[in-house]
C-alpha cells in the first residue's frame, strides 16, 4: 500500500493544471448538484489527467457512502451495467469513512487487506479490476464542523460536507503523485462548491414553493379545503420530481391530538385488507405518536430511511403504484418541523407532520435505487422546512373556519329563539295582557347564551387589566341571577334538575367576596351549562358551596358522560374537547379554559376533582377575597 | 290520524318550540343523536316526513371528514338514507341555521333524489310559527295525500 507524496516539487504542467482547476471551480456558478457535480468531476479529471473520476457523498440517514456523480466522459452505461451489476452503495463504508487525508492505492489487482493497522477491504475492488483500474487516489472533501453539528439531529442541510473524490488510472505510469496539501486544498475548494451547489438548488426550489404558497394561500374559496388540496397536490408533484421518487404521502397533525392523519398521497392501501384507501377515507389513515416509523418520526422530529429489503418494516398503510402495493422498497421519513417559536412540552411530538417518500429512482443509472441519495435527502429536508409554515397556516384556517361556523351556529340559534318567542308572544299578549313565564325564560336564557358566546370571543380573562372588583354574594348576585335561566334550560334540554346547597341558611354560610362579578358569573355559567349538556337525562346537577379554612369551595357535580383519564390532562386546554363530548354536542372547547382563567384572575383555582360517577369540578376562592383591598 | 314526522336535531332546548308547533299537526319523533336514525328507521318505516338539522356532531365511528367535522352531518345522513328515502318516497326538509343554502343545495343536487323531494329551509327565514305549514305543503307536493 503506497501513501501519497508528502512533498515534492510540482512540475510546471501539473502546476498549470491545478491553477486551471482552481480558476475553473471559482468561476463556476452553481445551479444544482445534478448539474454541478459532473462539472466538478470534469475539473478533477482535467487537473489529474485521470481516466475517470467519481464523487462520493456520505448519506447521514442510511449511514453509507454513495457514488453520487462521475465525470462526463465516464461511460456509465457500459461500465456500470454491462460489465457488472453495481452493488448497493454500502460497499465503501469502511474505507472512505476513515479518511481525512488523500489515500493512494496502487497495483489495485494485487491490493491486499491492510490499511492503517486495521483489517478492512475495498469491497468494490473487483469491479475496479474489471474496469481496468490500476491506481486510484481518493481525496476527502472536508469542511469545518461547527459545535452544533454534533448535536443537531436529522438531515444536515448543507454543513458539513462529507464527501470524497476518487480519480482512477488504468496505467500506473499515468499517475502523477501530487502533494497531500495540494490535493487537500482542491478538496476544500470542492467542498465549498458542493455546499454552494446545494444552496443554489434549494434557492430555486424555494422560488417554486413561494409561488405555490402565494397562489394557494391567497386564493379565495368558499371552502378553503379546495385550496389546501391543490397546494398539497402541487407539493407532492414537486417532491416526486425533485427526489425522483415514485410515491409520496404527507401526514399532518390532527389538531390538539398527538397523532397524524394522511392529508394527501399518490395512493395508499391497507396492508392487512389490501384495499385501496379512497380520498374520502384518507382521514382514517392515522398514526399515533411513536406508532411505527411515521409515529416515531412525528414524535421525535428526526428523519429516517429504510433501505430496500430491510427486515421488520411493515407499516399499517403502504403506497401503491398502478394499483399494486410498493413493498420492499427504499422509504424515507422526513419530519415537517414546528416553528422555532412554538413551545413543545415534554410529552408532545417534536414535529407537526411527516413526509414519506417511497421507491426512489437513481439519477445515475435510471433504475430503482436502493436508497435516497444525500442530495435528495437534503432537498427533502429543505422542502419540508419551507412547506411547514404553509401547512400550519392551512391548519389554522381549518380550525378558524370550524370555529366561525360553530360561532355562527351558536349565535344564530339563540337569536332565532328570541325572534320566534317574540312572535309567539305577539299572538297572545294583547288578549292575555301578560307574558307567559315560559316565554320570558326563553328570552332571558337565549340572550344569556348569545352574550356568553360573545364573551367567549373575548381575549383571555387573565389579560383583563383591571377587573371590576365589587362586593359579591355568590348566592345573591351570581346564583340568583343565573338560577332560573339555568333551571329552565336544564329542564327542557335533558329534563335535568339543579340543586344548590351550602350558600346560605347554615352557620357556615358563604361570606361576601370582593370579585369581578362578570368573570365569576362566566365561570359559573360555563360550568353549569357543561354539566347540563353532558348529564344523563333526568339526573340532578348539584352545586354545593362550603367554607373551609383557606377560603370557599364550590363544587359542581353531575352524572353524565364523565371525563376519561386520557382527557384529564387536556380538558382545560383552549379548543380541546373530549371524544365523548364531541359526540354529544358541537362546541368551541373554550368554556372550561375561560372558567379556569376567570378563577385564576382572582388567585383562585378551578380543577377537575373527580372524573365520573359523578363528575366533579371544584372552584376555589381564596380567603383573601373577603378583603375589599386585596387587589390594591 | 296525524302523519308521522322524524325530527333530527342535536339541540333539544332550542328546538323545543319547533316541535311544539309541529305537534299541532304531526306525530313527532325526536332524535338528538344522528347515529340513532338508522335504528329508528329500521323499526319504523312509516314516517311521512323527515326533518334534518345540518350541523350536528359526527356520529361515533364516522370519519370527521365525512361530515366536515360536523358541519355537514345532516347532508351525510341524507346521503346515507338516499335509498330508503327514494324507496319509501319520503319527503325531507333540511332545517338549518346555515346561511350558505346554495352550497347545501349543490350537495343535495348531487344525491340524485326525486325531484323536489328535499327542501332546504333556513331557521331564520322559516320561523317556528311557519314550520308546520311549510311541512304540510312539502308533504303534499311530494306525496299528495290527505293529512290531518
């Protein structure tokens, strides 16, 4: 095994070639790896007068080095197909992985295993012999690593470049050894050009993505879902084209849930039933966080690849092409990242979604590739990062459109009741000279519902700068005001009765509190309306107050659908609704969060103290609220 | 004998007055949960009118996207009942708070029901006092019969 020359005088010819190499690369305007890398290989071929030049890049996810490009004179169609089958590109793992200096191998045919004291071989050495290679030199492409590179998971977009260029000679005499430092300098320049090439390609993709976003985000649709669908179709087409991949699926987070659903796909089938999933059923294609590779990518925010024929890879759903499932193919999972400003709690997924690409085609050999190339992976990570805010925007729009439709409905409903009741009254008030109690309560209750809905649209009660503190009797001012309306509603909604206790009439009656009545009333209303809506028909809702050492507790108890243990931790989250509640009523999911914030504004609390049988919510008013000056 | 009407709406309190008015002319069966409709129709096939709210919670087991997260549950239900409705020639009224009745009309048109079999009424423009007459007229249009 020969080493490269450490130092020698360069011949004039060699010096001239190397200077032309530098001039050529420095004046090269990068466009994209697929165009630039062969150009780089050409420059190396000219500088080294080699018979052919290859460029290798390290694949961060599949942990393998891959032949990424060759010079324009290399007859790939002949040499890579007719003479032998090019092995899976894991072949050069050991050899190139270790180099940080140029390595020359001479007498390739007789080359024996031994290098740097360790046993390893060059697995593709036979192919080189068949190609007639006698000498080759491999030069690393090195670029500085920053401290963050070691800790940043996932696909590194441009830094550092981990690659190598190898130039090959058929005849030993043609090989003109050059000093290491000269070759390393050429390698460093090449690494810089490679980085610029990635960035140039990403810039052009960015232009396309920005155009797509502009077109679909601003388009006016009655149902924006159509705009989102068109954006997703265009995004999938872009990914297919850029990555040379046959099938793509995009998964995105279900709002407020730790699972993803399929938003768009080139085609999916259920691996168990082998039935093709129709577009209308796509939302049933879901993965929980950490379930399968989709779920793991979603939860961890880390990309992954599975190579062809990898064992134990059996997803719930697989992509199809021409009606046939794509099994045993190379698959890549790329996370759709969250925005850097988004807070992620420890038990929440690290990303908003996943892009899954399947069955890539090699740009070098025009056949199915065993894996995704390093350039393809960098492109995919870039596309995912750029598409993330657009998809997030669409998700917010979906939620907003849903909220608006609920608000319209919830406002229209009581207003219609007010109108209808007024019309009813109009039919008899002249003759009866009075308004019936039932109609009066309908008017009051409907107005209260409409007002409460408007209150729900207010900002967080906690953001109210100066609450209007006044002396308040919980029973006299709050319960008394709401009582008849709530009882009227409860009776007609579910034949529910409401029982109040502990507020007065005992030796421990509830003392006056200095609170913002509107906020406290809002909390009471939200809790009691919830209790009524989700109670079993004919049951009783109990509201019980009691004085304790530290303050006053008010419990609201009901027998009804209850709260599941899974929902317990999230039930106060704005917008979140438990599954059983969603089956019973539509809503915005803001009632409990607003009620809690209203209590917290006073330094109090609202907690779910029992899940079911009965469900119990407990409000706590601290003792200092009995002091008129507590807020000063 | 009064004609039988199936009234499907998840809101019990706010629809009390509609039912009260309907009960002057019809024998009303109320359903709050859309998922129960199929069971009721299986055991009672003599409804002469079905009134469906549009915005209702998505029934258990149905994908949220099938009902546009509950905004189109009534439309989904109508689509699922197409065969029954056509077979028994049951008139249907979609009785909704939604203002985009043109969108609803387009959806209904794609369901291939009999001509004029489904009528779309907005709760604001067809208040409770008028609902009964609208129902009587619609039933007469689709299936001319003597109704009490």
